């Protein structure tokens, strides 16, 4: 999905406001619009389908419980992504406790390859290279470029300072650039 347009932001704010006032149809529509995005964010963080499904389901339950306390309807996107980020962190801590002595679950994550624009070799290669990035860098890139969130919104969504988001974006871009340049140099030989 491309960056969110102003119309989409307004629609989301309306659905949130209507849902907060008890409009069940608005909540269902909001869930249909956002469930895939929140699942994708969870998957970018974890790289595991089943874990991501559990995280997004728990996040939706929390979102529905907490929606009446959301003060700014326009802040739904970063707020919802932040809940997923927190649920992911909680799941990882729980998993680490269950796997006492094993390495963190994130090191076992399978890379995420986004199927959008399949068939374009260069785009597919960039996706593959993105999958090799650490989860937080992958997530920051996706929230910025795919979800159209601003840096400040990503900071809220990932529960980190703005400077950390900027640093993650910078490192991710530099890593991708180096990998792509390295491939081009190898092809020239």
C-alpha cells in the first residue's frame, strides 16, 4: 500500500470518532482497513507468521478496549502501531522466558519479503536486501515508505525517541545502498 493520503487520514479519524461513540459498523470498517497493516507491522518485527497473528489479535483487543481513551482521533495510526510494537516486545520477553537459555526469538526470524509489485527484479532484490536488515530498521523503513508515517509518528509507533527513528532510517538506507552498490560492482567484473 502506498502512503496514506489526506482523505484516508480523514476517513480513519472519522471511523475512530464514530467507533468511540459506539458505532459498530465504523469499528468493523476500521478493523478491515487496519488489520492487514498491523499484521504486516508485527510480521516485519518478528518475521514469524503465527507469532504475528497472535500479536495482531492481542493488539486489536487492546485497541478496542483502549479506543475510548484515545484523545486525538488523528493519532490513531501511530497509536495503533505502538500497541503492536508493545505487544511484540511483550511476546518476545515471554518467548525468551519460555526458551530459557536459547537466543532471542528475533534471531530465528525468517526474512520478510513483501509481494507488492512482483515481477520487478530490482524491486524484488531491494525487498530481499531489506529482509536482511534488523527488524527495527525494517519496520522503520516500512512505516516511513509504505505506511506514510512521519518520523514523529514512527517514534510514537515504535516507542523510541525521534532521533532513534532517524538513526534507524539512516542506517537502513546506508546498508541498502552499500549492498546494492556491492552487487553492481560484482556484476561489472
